[in-house]
């Protein structure tokens, strides 16, 4: 049966993760996969998570099934964190999923079930797994202009021109904050312009939110998507708790679907539960319960917010240090654009060959499109990384 079996091409990001792990050099530098690291190079369990887990260990009386769509307490906690206090809960269907990727997958499954001919418009560039999942599901996708490599910012005119041409019922996929892979974010006037455009065309927004809290602050990072939710009759939101709660391997994600009326929401909620049933029946619960515990307890929530702030500050400090070191190394302001970008990622203007050369000759690992993860830097590696980048890219 499997004699002629061919595996699909490995994911671009996970391939770099493996190459890095296999490299025996002690001074290698990992700017690849998007995980947070401390100055010691660790991805630790957050203190608030440990505390919530201790409580669960003491107090949890059953491991019995919850519900196909997950725990309503978890839905409410993440709905509040993302959409805010004023969210119309009876217009939002929710589905707990294994990680943010699970939420993205189930969102696309829902779109396909609703309209097999839907086109999803993705930012150019976007997280490569968006495109891979769409391809796997046979959903048509079309890039819209987004990143301007000349400025390191947004190609606003190009984006708005492309979005003006989308069709009613098509879906426009946006990054909530900390755009992956470029770090080039939308400001509130961009979000407003997108809302106006979508209202004119009748297209539906889908927002992927994997880095809330890593840009400016927990609230500022969702101000744009809240603006959109207030303006649009329908919207999809996919949330990951991997990064901001550090719960990577526990797989905590949520899909939220805003619809026009409570009755429609009920119907969509039924389909969402069915999608989980077809895929894995019940979603994982442990990590979701940890998130709920933290968000529902004032003291744990304050501890978590403080820890997340520390993480964000470290990423910003590394971003600033790298930009400064590149200024010195290149004697130019060529890389100053890094300072205007948000979150863990930025994109270097490197060809695939240059990325391979950086890896081979300098042990500096990044994704093939030049994406770097600032959280992979520590004070001691900023200078060697900058010097390698300057040498290979100039
Ligand atoms: C990334 O973009 O590096 C992360 O979201 C990890 C992943 O699953 O791709």
C-alpha cells in the first residue's frame, strides 16, 4: 500500500527547528521558530501557569469529558480577553481547539462547509501554514499586497486596492497583531480603512491572533480587531494561548465566530461542535482550564500580566539592540526599519542562498524567507548575529 508513498514537503519553520537541533556547534544562534526564550535560552513554564496547575491538581475532582466545543468558562475568559467586556456573547459562537493552528483549521473547515467555492485572501506574505492548510482543504486563496520591503512597513495603498476588489462572501485573513512573518502591523486608521472596505464589498474578516501582549500591551494589541468587530456583522477570530501563556505543548486555542443574530449563532455553534466531533471529538482541556483559572482570578491575572510584560520588554530590548548593532556593523540606517515593527518577528532582506550561508558559515538560523525571531537573541549573541548578517547581506 505505501510502496510509492511520498511525504509532503516539510514545513519551512519546523525544518529550521530540526536543522538547528542537529547542529553540534556550541555558538549557534536560533532565530527560527516563534517561541519565547529567556536570557538563559529557556522557554519556561510561567509562574502564573504553575500556580494555576497546582490549584487544579488540588481541586480538580474529575477528568470526565467536558463538551464538544470545550468549557464555556474558557470561552468566556478568552472572549473577554480578546473582544473585551462589551462583546455581544449571544452573537459569538466558540470552539475550543488544540492550539491556534487547530482553531485556524476549524475556521477554514467551517468556511468550506458554508461555501466550498469561497476564496480566502491572505496577506503577502503570511504564516506559511495558513496557505498549507488552505491547500490541504482545497480552498482557493489569493494573496493581497501587504508588506513593503522597501520601507519595512505596510503597503497601505496596495493593500486597500487589492481589498477593494474582493467579492461579497469572500474572506479576508488578517493578523491581529505582531504580523507573522514581518512584524509590520496595522495601525487603527488602517483597521478603520479595512472595515470600511469590507463593509463596501461584503467580504468577511477572519483575524488570526497568536501574539496578543507581545506588541504594545494586551489591550492595545486587540484594539484593531475590536474596532473591526464593532463595525462588521460577521467575523471569525482564531486565538492561540501558546505564546502569551507559554502553553505551547498543551495545545490551547479558540475559534470565535461573530454572527448577525443569536439564532444564527446557535446554528453555527452546532456546526462547530460537529467539526470537533469529526476531528478528535473533545478538545484538550487541561491547558484551557489553566488559562481560565488565570484569567478569572485577579491575583493570578495580575501575576501573568506582569510576566508577559517582562517577556515583551525583553523582546523589545533585543529588537533595539539588534538594530543598534546593525547600524554599527553596516555604518548605515539600512536596518532601522526593525525599530518600527512589533512582536517577535521581523524580516531581513535575505535571499534563500544568503539564509543558507548564514546558517552554514555563521551558525545563525532563520526561516528561509529571512524571518528572524528577536526572542532567540540574548545580549551576548546580538553582536555576533549582527556582524554575520552585515557580512552576508552587504
Ligand atoms: C512560528 O510561526 O514560528 C510559530 O507559530 C510556530 C509554528 O507552529 O509555526
